[in-house]
């Protein structure tokens, strides 16, 4: 299994975050990679792989959609019940898919 080296400058930062959040450094790295790769995947998707369709509501050509999902976040709290720090949100399920132009639902025509 390929295990890339982490830049030495990042170790103290990762260590501090891991200490503050009380989770292992490897989890922080995984969260960071997840966040990056999710974004990178969208950017890296070649145009030829994508398509465009006409929104049945506003009749505009769209190449992307808004995907609305529920998510949850873990929050660290203080003794007096204040939220001190929020972890990365974790996606649960898709609740709606909408046209980015008119914001009307495309759930009937777009499939995951
Ligand atoms: Zn539309």
C-alpha cells in the first residue's frame, strides 16, 4: 500500500489540531484529503464526460445541478454548553436536486 510522506512543516499543525479535537492525526489527514478529493473530483471531471440538458422548468441549458443533502457535524462543547469547535460535516442523504438557474426541483429527471 502506497503511503505518501507528509510534509514535515505540517506535522506540528496536524498534531495541534489532533490534540485540540482529541482524535488521531491520521483522521485529520483523512478529513483533509476527503474534502480536497471531493472538490478535485468535480474539477477534474473532463467536459467530455459531462453533458448538458435543458431544465424542464426554465428551459435553460444546464451542465450541473445543486444537490441538497442532510448532514451532521460533531461539535466539541464547553462545560457551560457552548459549541467550541465544529468538525467537518458528514453527508447523509440527498434530499433534493435542483436547477442552478431557477432552483426548481429536478429530482424526477436527475438520478444519482
Ligand atoms: Zn431551471
